[in-house]
C-alpha cells in the first residue's frame, strides 16, 4: 500500500501483493499494477482499514484488498469492476 498527499487530498493506493507488476487488460480497460503507484509496503488488514478511514481517495485492486474494504463498509459490492477477472474499486469521500 501507499499513501500520498496530493493537492490537499489523502490518496491511498493498495493492491494484493501477488498482483504487483501485472498488466491487467479486458476490452478497453487496462490497469498496470506497479509498485511505484500501489507501493511496496506490506501492512496488516487492520492497518489497511485504518488507512481507509483517513484517506479521501482510494484506488484498490485485488480480491483481498477489495473484500476487506467491502467488509469494513467502505466499498459497495455494486461499485466493483473486474479487469481480467481481478476486482478493482475506487473510493472518493465527499466531505
């Protein structure tokens, strides 16, 4: 996972570790899971969920990461897309 401060927003990018350096493609959709964007820091699920609580934007990819966000009520199942069979979700908090 990785946390960045961008123009007053706190962005969390997280991906399942086994997806790093994978290139996901399906139709017009393309997602390159690079550690430069998603980070190289492995964290516990508890730390990940706590980080979701402080971010204003999140970009999530992978079964474990997306399901943890669903279980913690940050993402609705209806808002998930799959790219090459891999779940992807984005979160934007409006305050």
